[in-house]
């Protein structure tokens, strides 16, 4: 079992920045590729970013590429999502997730074994 707890979500103005953090506990953190997903009201949960077990590889949704950066600290069992140049369309609940599956599949929601409870990000125009 892995427990994931997100933090850092809040109301921010368009063009602003925000840093989300996810703290993991339980099994060995470096066993897991980590991902961030988001879900806006009335929409399906969508992939945002992912990072491999030791941070060697990352991948981003086209909608956030160049604006968001995912990172991890295996010594602290944390993964972060730095979000810059925020847009109103970034408004959503952001979820942290963990998987032991293939990194090539980490864009797929069904590949993830564990999820956090989510943190709300609201971007005002």
C-alpha cells in the first residue's frame, strides 16, 4: 500500500504560478513511477505529467508542456508539480498517482495503482 497526500492547491490569478506537492508513505517510493492528473467539473480525469522512478524520464500533456515541470525527491518521498503561466483552463482538482507499471503507459489513468485525494487549483481570469 502507498498513501498519497497532495497539497498546495489554491486560488491564483491567470499568469501566476503554483507549486503542488505530493507526499508518499508506505512502500519504497522509488519503486513507483509517479503521475499527476487533473479533473475539471463535468470532464474526465486527464493526464498532466509523469516522472520515472529515479527521475530520468518525464512526459507531459501537450496542454501543459513548457509551462509545468514535474520533479521528485526520493530521499523525501515527494513529487512536485511546478505550474507557471497558469490559465483559467488549468482549473481542476489535481491528483497525484503511483504505478509500478511500464513508464510507456503512464499517460493512461488505468495504469495507476494508487491515488491521492486531490487538491483544488482555481485560476481566475
